């Protein structure tokens, strides 16, 4: 049962829950995941670590309400689907399924902290059709501190729910690894756009693949998948070697969202698969238009870049390559055990909007 010290705080937590329910309305899988949110937030805001700072609870609730599950994220589904696929049927108890949901929230908090910092570093104006957290009048650079609070919230949950289980240390190590790899990717990404000016020299396919692996694939795909492997008792190095090939070939697709995400990528001057294709394969005029407009904020600049992409048929080429890769993954997973194959296929289905 939740324990609320005052009516104001109860209202804040209720508002958070209502907001999340609205964001996942109609998605039964995510509604099931969100159902444990009141317990998660109560655990975090009632922590003895800051029991002497009563006003902090409302602030933490506001950070959570504004930032978590703002987009149609697939990480909770990766964890829950992978866990239920790999775990022995006799172990799929109500308690263990509840722990899987808690673990999914731990991962979601970790990634929320990464995203808050990423938006600040990139000077991103919007996320999910709302202003970014740091742009709120009362937030600003305090977003850096809020990102730290959310990150440590993940470790508070891990300690409370998993410290008496053998998965605790492997999960803690994995979370530190994910956060470090995301920081490496952020550093690589930053060097492509300094002070708002796109730096085209390092726009190569090798640079793109390295950046997206550290900043995208490891935190957003491989990390959640490995967390579910650990929870289900399948986190051995041999199992990781089996699925690593699947994770590696998914790197290039930036979570399957090339059509949705090109706007921010263009204005922020990102080293993307599309950008590399223009610089490596475009004609002189196409490269000139690209360099004059890429990394600039404004619909007129984005329209010119997208026009070049369409001239080069890059969207069609991208989707064709995606289909070839999916066929490769399907063939590669045939060699796996049935449960691991099903988990790997489920991972792919959660990433790609097929």
C-alpha cells in the first residue's frame, strides 16, 4: 500500500500515473508495465536517502512525469518478452513477473537519464512534440542534476528488489556498462557537431557504425536484452556470443526509425546512415546542397536535405537493406535453441515497425 505524507504529494503522484496511463492507452503490453509505476515512484520518493528533504519528492515526481515514456519506446517490451520467452515455465510466478516489470523500469530510468543529457548537449528543442526538459523555464542547466537523480533512481530500485538475488551484481555491472558506453557514444557524436557547426570530415560509414553502436545499440537494444538474459539465468558468455551477431547487424538501423527521426538528425548535424550516403555517393551538386543546409535549424533547410535524399532514393535503399538484414537474422537464428531463437526474433519485432 502506498504511503503519502500529505495530500499535495498524493496529488503529484496520482497526476504522474494518470499521465503515463494516457501515453500508453490502448497498448495492453505497456499498460501492464505501467501498472507498477505507483510502486516504483513511491519507492523512489520515499527513499531514506533524502527523507529529510520533503519538497524533493514532488520535484522527483515532476521529473518522472515529464520525461518517462514520452515516446513509443520498445525497451520494456524487449525485457518482458525476452524474459517470459527464456524463463522456465515453472518460474513464471507472479513474483518473478513483477520483478521483470521492476527491472524494465530500472532500464527505463537509466535511459531517461541518458536522454535528458542528450537533449541538453544537442540543444534539442523538442522531444515527442513537447519542449525538452532543460528548456522548461524553471529547469535549465539543472537538467544535468535531474539526469543524475533519475540514473541513481535505477540503482535504488535495483538494490531494493534484487540485492538478495544472484542477478544483482551482474545487473549492476551491466547498468554501469550501459551508462559508460552511452557516454562514449555521446562523445563521438559530439565531435561531429561542435558549437552548432556540422563537421563533415569524420562522416564515414565506420564512424557512423561506431557512434550508433555505442550511443544507440548498446544502451537501447543490447542492454535491455542482456538484462532479460541475466534475470532469466541465461546471461552466460556463450549465450551472449550467440546473440551478439544479431545485435551487431541491428546497429545500422537506429532502432528502425529512419523516417521519423530525420528532422532532428538534420537540424542537429548528426552523422547518420543517410548523411554518409550523400557524402560518399552523391554527385557534386547534391553534396554542395547537403553541406550548405545540413546542421541548420529551419524547415527550409530540412526540406532541401530531404529532397536530396529522395533524389538518391535513399529511403528505398535503406528499407531494402533492412529487409536483407532481417532475412539474414532469420537464417542466423535457425542455429539457436528454440527459446533463444524466439527471444531473438521477438527482439527484432520490438525494434522494427513491421
